[in-house]
């Protein structure tokens, strides 16, 4: 894998080759490489950053090839509070400003037997919101809420603002531990967003 100081094209090509080899050498049933099984030696930090809007940067320059971003996203790993790109033989650290993914599209299946929400990420993964892929809501600096969806193995997608408003529109109230909460129901799970009274009073 390319380290800091290498030319962007050469470095990205080398990194892409390593990623392709890693993904070709064994994929899980999900179609993704089993990065959770790989524990290679740490090879240092890479000058790569995922901005809060989902843009990937290498040496300060946006990576303009969606296929390349998609490839790198398949070898992402979160460990000990930090994000890495990993292959069976190398591990390099990268910077993630917020969450590594964005949830940019939402589908609502209203089948009464299995009503659920499905989200598409900015790297074209589809994720069903359920017990293993939960929604959580964090307080934003402006006092609002920011939803996050668990994609896989401690990797999260920030839900876009537009989809947040869609979630509010379909939210409902339930009593949780004796307290009325407003939240989202998907795949039989209730994901609490905020105190129901606060949501009723919100403008």
C-alpha cells in the first residue's frame, strides 16, 4: 500500500491493486472480503481522508473515480477507535471526519408481515434496517438530531438531512421503560429518536 509522499496516481494504483488482490482472494457470503478475519501488521498512516459529506480524499485531492472509492470501502475496518484499510498482509490508518458512509436513499416496505426500511449508501450498498443494522440518533451542534445507520462491523452511515425529514414523517410514539418516546419502526424493532413530548413541541 502507498504511504505518504508518493504521487497520487502511483499511490492510488498501488493501493487499488492491493485491494483488488485482497477482495479476489476470498469473499464472505455478503460479497465483501472478510476484513474482520485479517490482522496484519500496522504499516503506518496513509494520507487519505473521508470527509463528513462522504468525499474521499487522497493527498488532499478528491478521489473522482466512484469504482475506486467503492473498492476501498470494501476493505475498511474499524478497530480501537480508528479506521483502517486492510488486506491480509497490510494495515494502514486513514482519517474519517464523521462516518465512513452516507445513507443517501431510503425505501419503505410496508408489508404488514415484514415492514422495514432499506437504505442505499453512497457506495451502493443496500442495508436493511433491523436488529443488526440499527439506527441511532446523535445531537447535532444546532440542537437537531443526526441519524446514523449501522452498516457492518462498527462501520456507520450518516443519514442525509433529506432522509432525516422523511424519517420524522413516518415516526411514531411508543412507551419505552415507562417513558413516551418518538422513534422509527423497522423489521419489528423500535429505534428511539427523542422524547415524544419534545418532538411534539418542536417547530
